[in-house]
C-alpha cells in the first residue's frame, strides 16, 4: 500500500529509471514491510517547471511524495528518506539538482484509505500490520 510519486526532469535513462524504481521499492518495503508498493515516475520538460517563479533558470530539483501509512519511528523515516534521496541522486545525476531533492512524507490513518470497496481500518490484516509496524 505504500506509494511514491517521483517528480523530476525528462531525460532519465531507461536503465537508471528501472534501478531507481527497484531501489525505492526496496527502501519502502524495508521500512513498511507491506505488500503492494507502487512507484510512479513523472517526467517534466524544463519549461513546465517553475522554481521561485522562473522556468528553465536552473536544473529541476526533484520532489518525492510518499503516500503511506503512519510510521512513528523517526529513525526508520530518516533511513527511508536517505535511501530515496540517494537513489534519486544516482538516477538523475547530471540532469537535475539532486542536492535539493525534497521528500514529502504524507501519513494516512487507515480510516482515510479505501481499498476493495472498504476502509483499510476495517481490514484486520492491515490493522495488524500497521500496529506491528508502530510498536
């Protein structure tokens, strides 16, 4: 159920993209121990990205959005963030300003997530996984 959306510039090589998706999946799997990790890589032309109101003035700074269950362990979040930033830095080397990659972690309580026509808070297996994760 963990999702990540990686927003970056166009031009990432196919093999670098595959490695990025694999490394980010591994990082999320290690942190959450949940099935169904989904990775979305969105590529933007430089003219479609403005930073401080200016487009094409500098290399794009990647942004990663994690849409995930609550993870209370700050050290686990630190490790996860570093692994994502490291993977992004390698994948976008030379085409993005990866020194300023931003990772946003959006936690969702299970009662705010629907799947298969029901709330995740109604699924005992998922409730158990999140409880175990946050002990």
